C-alpha cells in the first residue's frame, strides 16, 4: 500500500491469507477478497497490510508480522492436502513476541474443532453428544447409540462437509446405511467397513457423534460474531444429509442479512447475552481473545412450548470465516480497534 502521502496511523495490522509466490508479489488491499475489511479498518485509523503465507517463504512472513501490532488470520485448517501446523507454530511465536493474533491457534483449538460440541453439550445449544478418542471406543459405543435413531458422525477438524456422515442402523440387518455429507447417495456398510473409513480421523484428532435432527431440511442459520457481538446472519436450505427429495431440491446458496434481521433476534440475544459468555467460561477463553470474526451454525431443534424454535449447535467456524454479511467488516473493524486500544 502506498503510504507516502498519508498521515501516520496509530495502529497497524496484517491481514494474513494463504497463497503462492505470485499472489504474494501482487497482493494489495484493493485486489484482496478482504477489501471491505481493509476499508473498514482504515475508517477506524488502522493501517492494514495484506500478507500472503506459504511454508516456502515462512521466514519472510514472520518478519512482516513482527512489524505490525496485530494479525487477522484467514487460513483454512485443511486445504489442498496441507494443514496449519507450520503456520500455527509461526503465529504462536509472533504472539509470544507481543503481536496480537486473531484467531490465536490456541483459541482455534478450543473453539474451532468439533470437540466444542461435546465440551458445551450441557449448554442451551447442546444435544446428546458423544466424543470418541479412539476407533475402539467408537466400535464399542456407536451401535448402542444407533438404537435410538440416526446419528451424525463428524471428524474433529475439517470444513466443507469433509469427514461428516449420517449413520443409521437398518431395521432388518446388521448393516449400516451411511451417507457422506459430500455425496448424494448413501451406501450400506458393515460397522467394521465404516470404521475403516473413519480410521484416519483418529490419527491427529477425535470424532464427535450427535443425533440427527429431523428439521435439518428446514435450513441452517449461521450467526456471525465479531468478538462477543453479533455481526449478521446467513441462512440457507442445505442438501447435505437431508433425506427428503423435496427438501433437497430446495437447497440453495446462503443468503446474508444484518444483525437486525427480525427473524433471528431471539438467536442474537441468546448468543450475545447467554451462550457466548457461557462458551468463554466453559472453554477458559478470555473475552478479549475471542476471534474478530467467527460463526456458529445452528440447526432447528424441537419446537418449544411457547411455539418458538430451539437451536442446536452444529459447528463453530473460527480459522477462515469467509464470506460474511456486508455489515460484518464494520463490526470487525470496531472490535479490532477496541482490542488494539486495550493492548496498547
């Protein structure tokens, strides 16, 4: 970014995303997919700089990050066969040297894996959730849980439906009907065959088991949060794991709205006033360490006595939340300004 004719700004942050050497060479605020975030940060007097990360030039990235007050990170946990292991080590290092990192890798481990569904199962958004740390535990416990109805199996880390399955016991045989969330058609497998499909999930993680919710076909509500404040909503009819052909035919793209959308004000109040404070307490995450942008996906649970919907948490996304509602960048910038002011 050209700074020759601009008055000095008080704070500086890097917006970090993954790319190759060409993307690094050509990166500017205006050609970034985060251009709205750059503009919003500038409106708060924050100098934001694009930084492109790849393992092949990690040391150069380290020097860039050490030159700013804070880092906003947008990198997927699993992308093109690569993980965040090297990046997370780098981010821990720069954070230890005084650079504010959002989201910090330690916060991602607490909030951004499917294990959060188990750790917060007693909260108002919780359900009958089990956690399997080994394939042997899954072999022992899953059959009994399937007696009560279909279950949803989720690997602890992943996105885009990777490692998510609907599993149900067939009524007249020992076979299981399993549906991969990334596929359209189910298969019939033995328990051992299914466990072999899941074995790799235990190599560097765990597996979470939740009940399948019959209202999934009515859609998923995504609540976007900037720190502890709601930054907007997304709603879409989903295709993955939905039984009804009619409901599957209605699946479509996520539609984004502001945090003032009247349909979701009860969910907003729950998130801001109850569930986020409970989440930070349960996970031992300081309020100021909440990511500057994160989201929680909710499925509809049983209708309550007063006729209102209940919400069941399906996952929390922390490490690479994009896209987001048009109103979110202003909320992100506001929280970043508050955080940097507190830091300095």
